[in-house]
C-alpha cells in the first residue's frame, strides 16, 4: 500500500469543484457509442505512463483482427498519437471548433486501416476549452456509431475537465499504471473520481513498464486492494506490458511495434488485450490475477451486503 494522503487533498478539491460546476454529462445520456461503436477511453492520471503507445498499438492490433478502429486523440493541444503513427494530419479538431470543418472532414487514414482524429498540437485554445466547445466535441463522438467498431480515445495527463469529460462520455475506460508510486496514486485519484460520480462501475486496468510478471501482478494487486477497500468500483485487470526497449525504440522510430514486431513480447501482450476486448474473455492459460473478474465482483457483493 502507498501513502495516499497528499493526493487525497487534491482529489477532494476536484470532486468538490466537479459537483459545483457540473463536470460531467448526465450519466443516462453519456454513452457516445450505440450498439455500433464501442467507445473506450484510455486514461491514467499521471502522464508519460504509456497511454498513447497503448492506444496506437491496440488500435493497430484490433484493426489487424478485422475491426474498424478510429483513434480519437483527446490530448487536446498536445496530441501525439499521430507522431507515434508517423503521420501528419492536414486537419485537426482545431479546424472543427474554430474553422469550417466537420468531424468527417478531419478523419485521417493511418496504417493498417486505423483512422485518426487528431487533437491538434500547439493550440492553447484546445488545452483550455470552454464547456460549450468541450460538449461540442463530446457530442461529435456519436458520429462514430456507424463508422467504427472501436473508437479509442487517448486522453491527456491529469484529471482535468477535458480528460474527465471524455472518460465520462466513453462506454468503457482503460486505466494505465506503471509500478511507480506516483503512477499508482494518480491512477487511484482518477478511479476515485470515476467511482464517486458513478461515471463507471468498472475500470479495466493495464500495467505498463513492469520489470517482470511478478511486479506486474503486485502492481495490479495494489490498485485492486486499495480500490476494493475504499471505493465502490470494480477493477478488471486486462493485461500488462513489460518494460521493453523495443517499445521506446518503436516510438523513436515512429514505427508501432504491433505493426513491425507483432510477435515480440509487447506485441503479444497487446494481442491478448485486443482478443479480450473483442471476445470479453481471457484466452485459456492467460493471466487472470487473483481478485480480478468474477472473484472481485463477488468480493464487492460481499462488501456491499456483508
Ligand atoms: N513498455 C514500455 N517499455 C519501455 N518504455 C516505455 C514503455 N511504455 C512507454 N514507454 C516510454 O514512455 C514514454 C511515454 O509514453 P507515452 O505513450 O507517450 O505516454 P503517455 O501517453 O501516457 O504520456 C515513451 O516515449 C516511451 O519512451
Ligand atoms: Mg499521450
């Protein structure tokens, strides 16, 4: 367990402000995707933990498995999914909000059939959106109901209104953590906000940059334990990616590892997660850590009614 005290002050402040200012769309109307598109937001609290790398490689892998995938880069003003994909979008959300483009005009084709909506880079306006424009973007997500099987939303660091608005608009959320204590506390703060506002009843968890499998399991268990103890939200561990030079080199080379090295350990980890997302099931023999899935649900029920 780690010391949560300093973070809980900040989280409490955000929760208070959120209640006052109506951070989130109403829960009933918040699902952007219908039966057509699954809208999955990837968030973490802490920056630099591997969200964009996960989004890009997961998107490519899902597309290789026959899914229609759109990446929606909601790290507004600091978007870099395009950098990892090695493409230069002619238009971004900036052109939608402040120019004359519609959402369908700014969808860019990327590798393996993945398509991208860029959040724009270097635009201060995007990083500090007013609530009306933020709502305008969030509503534009419904366009993808017919256009995609998976809409994967990459979010920025922190638990700002921009981040929480997109996480609230998604059907599902993946929280990325690394074994570092700062990543764990920030992920906990994010999950706490999601739980307090009943934005999601479950989060999927991916452990990134683990030194080995034991560290990955320990990291996931720390989150499961503290969430299980203090929050009414389920954590479903969907996989891990090891600390791997191939991953950082792929980013430097702008050549996603899932495309160029699909059989690498990192490529295989992503492939398992993609299969899990499509089928809803871990494959036989794959990692199912103690406390995840049905077991943690039963524990949750025991806590609620015990
Ligand atoms: N599994 C990994 N192994 C080694 N380095 C990684 C791994 N995942 C991410 N990184 C490093 O972390 C950096 C930040 O990754 P990024 O996906 O941009 O994070 P975020 O989107 O959360 O800010 C990358 O540039 C890369 O160097
Ligand atoms: Mg990023």
